[in-house]
C-alpha cells in the first residue's frame, strides 16, 4: 500500500469515527450526504460556521457514556 493510499484510508477512518461520535452510524447514507452538502454551503468564518464549530469542539471534549453522545438539544446548552 502506498503512502498516499494509507493517508486516504486514515482520513476515511477518522471521518467514519466522526459519524459514529455524532450518533449517526445507522443513518441513511443519502441523509448523511445531504446534510454534509448543506454544511458545505456554510461560509467559513460566518456566525453559523463558528456556532457549529464550537458545538463540534465541545462534543469532541465531552466524554461518551456507553458509546452515546449528547443530543443536539443538549449541546445547545453548551
């Protein structure tokens, strides 16, 4: 396996972990892609981008209990 393919595999693995951390491992693939396409439209540096980034930062720092993650309504309190 070339270094480039190893890096690509690692990136996919890490992105899959994010999906699991968000509690979306059983979500429909089309739903996930639609959500990601919507996120791609959020301008970097915009208030929405900063808000979503902050939610993600807090979710990464939060401990997972029994493999679950905080629901979005819980994260809004952060």
